[in-house]
C-alpha cells in the first residue's frame, strides 16, 4: 500500500469527503484545545507575549516534514504526488500582507476563525461572514486583477529545488530552526509577557531529561539522519518482486489487446497514457493516435506519476515489455503493454482480414465492427470478400497518424484526467 | 416500439417518481419530532406524580411546541399535494391497507391529544397566559382532578406518538418501487430518530431557559434579539441529564437501526444492494456519513456523554446537531430513495 491513498485510487471522491470530515473534526478539536478559538490569545503573539501559535504551527510543520521524509524514505509515500500550490511570488506576498493585517486586526486566521465561530463566539462568526464576503468580492474583481495574480509564477517549487540543496539537509536545517524558534519564543514570552516557562521546558536551567527535551533530541536525531539519508524522492534505482511480476507476466494480466486499445481510443477514454517507446524517427512516421513518444533509451519515470495507467507499445513486443519491467521496478503499478505491438495493431485493427464467405453470422457481425474501427483509424480491410473500398493487395503503406476522414469525434489526446486536488 | 420500450427512449415508459422536493422530508422530520414530543410528554403524565410534573416546564412547552411544529409539517404536506382542494376526501373513508389513510386519521387524532396534554399543566407553566384566559385553569383543573383521565391522556399520547413515528417510516417503506425504502426497519428507525430529536429539542429548550449567567453566550445573543420569551429558570439538574441520557439511548438505537437497514439491504437482492450502495459508496455516501452519522449521531453522542459525566457544561450544541442530523436523515433517505430504482439492476 502506497500513500497518498487517494491518488493511488484506494478510495474515491465520496470516501475522500468522509475522510476530510474526520480529519477536519480532529483538526478543529485540537485547534480549539490549543486555545486557538480565542482572538486575544492569537493576537498576543504579535506582541511576543504569548507565542503558542508559533510553537504549535512550527511543531506541526516539523512533525509533518519529518514524517513525510521518513515515509518517503521507506517507500511508503510518493512525495511527488503530494499536492503543492504553485508559487506566484509577488501576488502571494501581497496576499500574505493582507492576511497578516487581518490577523492582527481581527485576531484570527481563516482556520481559527472557523474554530471560534463554531464555539459560539460572535466575533468569530462575524469574521467568517467577512471571509465569505471577501471570497465573493475576490471572485468578482478577479478578471481585472488576473494579470497580477498570475505574475511572477515559479511553478510548483520546493525549497530544496530553489536553493539546490539536498532535501535531507533542508529537513535538518528546518528542525534546528524550529528548535531555535521554540527557545526564542519562550525567552520572549518570559521577557515581554512575564510568563514563567513551564517546568521541563527547553529554557529551564537543569539537565533533567523531560518529555519536551526527549522530543527535541529525537527530532534533531531524525533531522541528522535525514541530512545524511539522501532524497526521499524517486531515484532511478528500482526494485522488483520477482514472484509478483512473474505471476502477472505469466497470466497476461499486463496485456492490452489491440482491439481493446482501439475501443478505448474510440470511446475517448482519458484515464491512461499511451506511450510509444520507439525512436523519434519511427514515431514521426506513424504512431497510434494519442500516443506520446518516450524512446526506450531515455526512459525514466519523469513523464508520468506513479498512479497513472500507462500502456507501452513498440514494433513487436520486446521493447515495450522491457519498458514495462523498468517502470514496474520503479514502483509504477498500472503499467501495461500492447500485446503484439504495432504489428498486431496493424493486423487486427488497421488492416483486419475478412473472414471466409462461409463464416458464421456472428463472425460476420464481428468483422463489420472491426471494419468500422479500421476505417476510423484510417486503415482498410484485407481479403476477397472485403467491403467496398480500395482493396490493397499487398502489405499496405501506413496512412498518416491522424486520419483525415475520421468521424466527428477526433481521437482524444491521452491526457490524464487529473484528480481534484487542493491544499 | 422496441426502441422506446427496451432502450427507454421515451421518458414516459418509466413512471417519474422523483417528485418529492423539500416538503416531504420537512413533514417527515417534523412529524417524527412531534411523535417524539408526544411520547415523552405522555410518559411524563403516566409515570410521574402531579407534584413532580409541575417542575417539568419543558414538558409542557414540549406539547405546545409540538402543536405548532405539527401544523407547520401539515402545511408542508398540504403544499406537496397535487390536488389541494381534494384533501377533505381523505376523511370520508378509512382504508386499513393504505398508509396515507392511516396517516391522515392519526394526524387528526394527534391534535386533541397533544392539546389535552399541554393544557394539563399549562397554568403553572405560563401563568401570564392563564391570567389572560381563565378558562385554561378550569380545563386544567378538570383534567388534573381526574387521575384516570390523566392516565388516559398519557397513554393516548404514547400510543398515538408511536403510531405517528412509525407511520412516517412506513409511508416510505410501502413503496416497493423504491428499493432503498422497502425495509420494515424504516418505521422504527424514524420513530427513534424522532424520539432523539424530541429529547434534543427539550434539552435545548432547557438550556435556553437557564438564568442569564449560565446560558452559553451565543444563546444570550439569540435571546436578546427575541426579547423576553421566557423567564429564566435554573437548569433543572434532574431533567437535563435525564433528557441527555434518553437522547443518548435513542441515538444509539437509531445508529443500530441504520446498521440493520443497511445490512438488510446488503444481504438482499442485487437491486437492494445497489440501493444500499447509494449510501455506502455512491453519490449520497459523503452527505450520509458526515451529516447523519457523524454530525447527527456520533458527535452529539460524544458531547452528551461528556455532559453526563460532568466533564463539560450542558450546551445547545448537541441539540442543534441532533435536530440537524434528524432532518438530514429524512432529506437524504427521501432523495436517495427516489434515486434507487429497479431498472438500475437491469442496465
């Protein structure tokens, strides 16, 4: 089982909403218990009198970061599938300033205002009402600020990418930064807020091992491990379970037959990526409509996420089968290959042979369908009793990739339908 | 012909039965709520001594609120009728095989029973009203002076309440064309859901009528807008926990009945399994589990258990959640029921 569960299709949209409810209840409960339903408490952090918001949020960040790192490192979580909000530097700075001003004036951030509202605080309810009004207003003025809102786009970028440092090193740095922030926060609370640090806190001048300190030390240890542990992202080194793959290959569950593939394309299915692993030259000459070209020599996992369904094909079947094995070893589960490759595609889809005149009625009906499919892909029927049309006596030359006489619905681009995602 | 019957190109082939909008769920919810109020108020008359009953202000307000809510529910039911001017015809006959007939007669009997229940202790509950309308005192004295009459009113309320509660479920379950509804569990399910919403409503009224200092701030805010609706009384330390405890039992039973409903469907024919799948994995799964099971049952159960354990104060939250959950149960079952279909198995 591999996380993120939703992206790997462990459950659907409906169940994901139920999961959202359960995690939402948990988050609301703990925010309230941390005192985040109280505007005075939240605003106190801006005067450095009570920095529990900083402490709670930094704890959450560090816990999630180290947890993701460890899960990614053990191969239980595919970090490349975690949703990242794209960065638009200038508009996000402006938005951050507006949010900060609102936070200082009103005493809430969006999440804590919801917590406050449902605990019956009137200021929280007014805040939520304002938030909804702001959303409506933003939606109304968005067309006129769209250019600014889309400016300085940097894409989905992470700090390790931005600074070009190893992922683990950054984990370690953030852990140290968080611990430094905790100590600084307690110091500020003592100086400015007059709060006595709790017994067993990091500031207490003893060498006693308290739960807080044990937690801090284990965080540092995990961070240090991360610094030398390398990147939890996918690496080109793969691993296979021989028995599992042997079973799949032996029982042909990894196959897609040419007529099935043709049906998928005609139906306009967009839940798979069709990949041509031949050379670019061959691809340019002919390829199955909707296919993308990833030559076997340059194959890596970069063209698709691990939860995608991928169908490989090559001239025969050998290169596709090799690509299948390579991607399976990288942890891709939904990998298939076109059985018989392009040869089979030509024989059974593009240029099907008509049955003998004595064939049964059901065979004739089946052939009529195949003839129609063949026409869709710009092929032609072979054989004596072929339907009217230019019968090609010998192995015909392939028509261009996209047939000109295709029916109204064009062959779909095999763009994967993205699952809904949000932060 | 084959085109229109086999491929159902003609919409008239399948009767259109997804006709119910907000009216029916609203009526089912209010009907169940009133049934619960009747049963609780009836039990009070039968089981408690007159002196004890006087303190139970909420149980007098309960039947009064019940009368108002039932009228609202009947209005919703009336709005749903296709031929509104024919409504009197329901009262020209009685058909034992028709749930509609049962329902209309039960509803007619519920009014006097509820009114008698309310009048019994009305003068003590709302003295101002009794001063304005002295005849209320006369009626109240008449009822309280005859202990057998009090018992009779109590029993009639209980019996009619149970009938009304079960009938709201049976009304749906007799329609075989809707696989999701065709389960006898629906009757008791709606009865216990009605009981839980009634207990929650009374609990909510108790919380609202606390003295100003003990009320939740939010309730204060509401009440100040509504002027002096009722005099403040201390939270009844005997009744509030009883109501919360009763509500918890009703909610637990409701949860079990929901489970039985789903198990019954899942172990039945393919059509019924598809109907249950609408709630388990289908388009109604999220709203069902979040609003009915999560917010409507599990969260208030937890909150009321904490209240009973004196861990937190009695608040309006569980009452609002249970009432919302009860309404969501009706809305979702009516909508999902109309989406469940025999033909879906064939396709």
